[in-house]
C-alpha cells in the first residue's frame, strides 16, 4: 500500500488541490486517515470515473489553484497588482477581511452579472451564462476551468453543470476556490503551504456580502 498526502496525489494526477478536496468529499478517494491510498484510489478512478484514470504526471512541483501558468510570488503590499499573481492564502484572507462588508455594491441584475464574470476572472475561471432552454440549460451561469485541456471532461466544470448558478452563487464558489482547505472535523489546514493565483485588483468582487440579503456574520 502506497500512501500520499492530498497535495502529493494532486501533483501525481495533475489536478488542483481544490479538485482533490472535492474528490475526497465525493468519496472518489480511498483514504487511510489523512493519507490517500494510491493503489485503491487509482483503481476507483479507473473503474468509476467517466473519463477514466487521469494521466500520471510524476511532476514534483506544487499544483497551484487558479491560473497555473503564473508562478511569480510577490510580497504582500498595499498596491494591488493588475496581473495574475500567486499569493498565500494568509495574504488573500487578510485582503478579503479588509474588504468584507465595507463596500456599497450595486445590486442591479446587470451589475451583479458583471461582478460574477469578474469574480471568475479573479481566480482564473470563466463564468459562462446560458438562457433557459429545453435541452437541460436552466438559465444561469456555469463555472469552467479554462486550464483543463478537455473541455468536454467533467473536470472542466467547477460548478453549475446545468447552467443553474446565480450570480451570487458564482461569487461564492469563486471565493471558495481560493480559501484555505481545512479538515472538517478539526478545522486544521490540509496543506501547510496553501496558496492560490488571483488577479489582486479583482479581489473586491469576492468580498462579502455575496447577496443583497446577506447579513453581517453570514458565511
């Protein structure tokens, strides 16, 4: 039996840490405590995953969330960068905490639709909107990962398989993508070196409230 951390298994199959967290919650990984049973998890993917077992990369570099092509780390500072930048989750959380509940959002439909698209851009995703149709499109947004080579793969869709996400749900999902991953039973972080790639100037789109009826203290 070979055991790996979630981060190591994510690197092995070329997936993001956020994807590994989702796989674990969905029961797509065989766990031994906090470790991944590699052989058993591989067998599960081969048997049950629609796209089969992901290609084993053998890459020892860390899989970053957000835009994977950007590898520049910058020190925290008051000036926001307009380019995608890799920041630690501590820095991102501090910046968002300074923005939460302190902005006067325009809650009109058009402005919130634009906010949703910019929130997706902030974390390296794309928010695609579709009108209500009779072929399974429920009228709303779908979050996609443009870094996924096979856009027909289920891994390309982060949320909103039926284009059912509202604008505020897009914002909430995008914020979740860059928040530190924690174990639900202990609240401890899954990854000691957690970071994400964001467009710093667009972080205000991820600030609370997500919806005009949210109240201070909501999570």
